[in-house]
């Protein structure tokens, strides 16, 4: 599996990493996603720090902050494997994109949110409470749903999601998730997973 790293420059700079994780890493991540997506584990949007506008919750999905449930990071496959985001190669490439992105080199902490989208799930335009955001998507291939793409709303930029692809961008850039459309009778787990890493300085 060849990794492809792209420094996207327009309409604004962000880093795209295709085939972020190896087959072995993906297998370990998938095992934990199946475990987390068992009934009653994932929480509703009101419990996962949703953006709110005029007292209205802006997302419809399920999720869980992994840092809230794992006292020891090494117990979690995902929290162990996603340290890869802090690889020197990725951080330096991202920092080189434009003035100000070098602040990622001072980020020494992150939180990880796993979100799951099935039919009619979405996330309206919002910003993240962090300095930089890394998003990675996971889903069964071939994909059995439509929509679910990421939109940078102030730029009308649509990022077509790919399984095992990561993008890194400044958290203040507004973004949304298209509504997911899929058959409702499919088994649990055939929808869109996203792993959000919120990077900041502590």
C-alpha cells in the first residue's frame, strides 16, 4: 500500500495523506471500531461536544471521545496507532505550507473523537476548539453510502472522502459534513467513521 502525500495549495493550504495506515494498523483500528460501535457505547451529539448555534445542535451522528474512556492510552489500539499523526515528516510538511502553520510544531497534546455516520447523519458548518485538526476516514470498501464528504464551507471546497485518508488543516477553518444517504436495513458498521484529532498546546 503506497502512501501518497499531497500539499494542497488551493483554495487554501492543507495536507492530504492517502493510505495513512498500514494493513496491519487498519486491522487493529477496525477491531476497536467494531467494539465501540456495539449498541449503547457511542453517544449522541449532545454528549460529544457538538457545535451549537442558537441553542441548536449542529450535528446528527454518534461518537465518543476516546480519552474519556481510556485511562491508559496504550490499552486502545486507536490511541496507540494514531501517534503516527505526530510523525516529524507530516508535521514539517504541514508547517511548510504557509506562514502560521508552524504552530503545529509546538502542539504537544491532542484529543481523539471517533464519530459514526449512518443514514441521514450530518454535521453543519462549524469550527473546532483546537489549533489544528487531523481528520481520518474509515469505511468498508466498496462504499455502500452516498454523501458524507467534507466541505470547507467558506471556500465551497468539497473533499471527497477516501477510506484511510487523513487531512490536516487549521481548526478555525469552517467545515461541514454532507448528509449520509444509505439503506437503513444494512448491518451496523457499514456507514462512515471519522477519527478527529484535535491538536493544541498544553
